[in-house]
C-alpha cells in the first residue's frame, strides 16, 4: 500500500538561481517536519543513509535548509532514491532544472572530490555526493543547508559516505570550509597567510562552533 505525501510544487520554468542561506532547522515543535520524517522512516528500507535522506526531505518540505527541490537531484534520480530507500511512499514534487549554471566548474570540482573519496559500499553515496555539492553552493553552515538536524549528523554523513576525506579533517574544521580547502590544495592554491591556525585572527571562522 502506498502512502501519498504532497511536497510543495514549484512553478516552471525553474531557474538556477543560487540557493539562499537556509533557515536554522528547528525540529522541536515542528509537527509537519516530524510527521513527514516519521512517515518516511516507517517505509525505510534499512539501508545506509535512510535516516539522513529522511531528515533532508522532511526539512525541505517544512521550508528548512537551502537545497533545491528533489534535494538537488534530477527527477529520475530523486524517484530512484525514494523507491530504493523508502519503498511504498510517494512524494509528489518537481525537481529543479539546472540551466545556465554560473558555478558549473565549481560544482564539477566539488562533486569530483566527493566521488573520488566515496566509501564505495552503497550506490546512495553517489546521490549523497550530488546533494552535498548542491548544498555547498548555499551560504549557511553545511549541515543547515542540507536540512540536517545537527552538525553531528553531517559528521556522520561524511564519515559514512566519504571516509577517506573525512579522516583528513583531523582538527574538526567546519565542513564547508574544509571541503573548499581541499579543492584549493588540489589546485595548489594557499590563500591563507596565517603561520598557525591557533594564532589566526579568523580562527573561529574555520573552527568555531556551528550550533
């Protein structure tokens, strides 16, 4: 038996305007978000990333986070994700169409970085790489832009899906800062002039709390 859940429809045509900073995900008291999350989890297939995907989808539906519709996946990919991770549930949404992307090279580089470091244990890692890449284009903390419920879930996402990359974050740098630092290092770019992070005036921008 299928469960039918309506997601907000977007008007066509859909532009590729950059996501804005997502509002802080407020789980406590958000009955709409918690209800959809619970509905998704009753259909969960007991696969890696079920809970993380459920948080993202529920948060997006409740208006939290900064991911485009369909978590940044195309219609076929999003439908495949639902069928695999939440069989029997039907979410009606129209995925955003990526057109005239001014940050296409940046997206490609970020996606390549994540895919290169995937755990190679489950196909959902490829979807997760695309979703994290989409969230990196927004301007809030990465866990908030993804619609996750805390930074701890993002750390779990990284360690579960991209373990060799996550292992490099030995000083617990903010994840979005860390990912872009990896891209810069791949290109041989070192924009930071501080001799030591501990004495840098911008220390909190890279290593401060993300609550």
